[in-house]
């Protein structure tokens, strides 16, 4: 089976027919499915959509159960957690709804982990890390754009000379290089390529 535009988070099942992996949607399976908007709702109290999945958390004074429901808990009320709590070996611990969040110094509120600066993020060589609250994503480096090439999505060099997005002087020629471009003054002219006299 051939899917002309590919199936980003899924597999090709027939001519241009994608079967998406759980948590993804769209004709090419390139969109995150917001499980929090589904009916019936997957979480009883609050839901946080994540890339390809979701996390449940409870209001204060409630404890998160394995099935996504929230049980009233006197102990949780006493601890006063931002995103609900769980009981581990008889001890109450506050929860954070994402692996990209960690408990703050007070042990009750959640603070963001900047995966980009801590080195926890893994992005391929031609992508840069963008931190988000509770997570991160990998974006193409400046000078590259995301394109579907030979069966997969990849960051491809933008040819600024062809797209006419260079700033070369009228009397200079544009030379495309990986991720950027160079300007060289034409014969009989002198300068940086951005200014030619």
C-alpha cells in the first residue's frame, strides 16, 4: 500500500489510507488526538492532553485512582496538593500530571522541568528543542523546514536562493549552503555580498 503523504504516527493500510496509532488522528495521522475532549471523558475531574496521550489529575482533597476516577480523601485535603495526590505505602504524596513537571520545594505545587537546558530532551541533529510547560518538542533548525521525503518526515534545507528569501545585493549572486546562504558580489563589483559597489 502506498500513502503519498505518509502516515506520520500510524501505518499505511491501503491506497492513501492511514491507520493511526492510539492518541493520533487526521488523514495522515499527523495530529495529536485531544483525549480530554472525547465523550465519555477519560478523567473524572481534570484532564491534561499530552503528545499522543493524556494524564488525569484530581481537584484538591481528592486522590487519583488507577481508572482515572477521583476518590475523596481526608489525607489529601490535609496535604493540600495542587494536582491531587496518591497514597504510597501509607504515605500521602502529591502528584504532577506530566513527567515534564516536578514537585516544587513545598512538595505540593508542580514546577516545569526545562528538558532543553537539562539535556533530558533528545532531538536529532537538524532539530532544536523548544520547552513547553510539562514537556518539550523538537522543531526544525532555522534554515530548515519539515517535509515528507522518501517515506518519512524530515527537516530539509531551505534553498533561500530559489525561494527568494535571501538578502543579497542586486549586484550579487546567492549561493545556497546547508541551513543558510552566502552572497558573493558579481564580477566587477566589490563588497560583502549584501553591499556591492
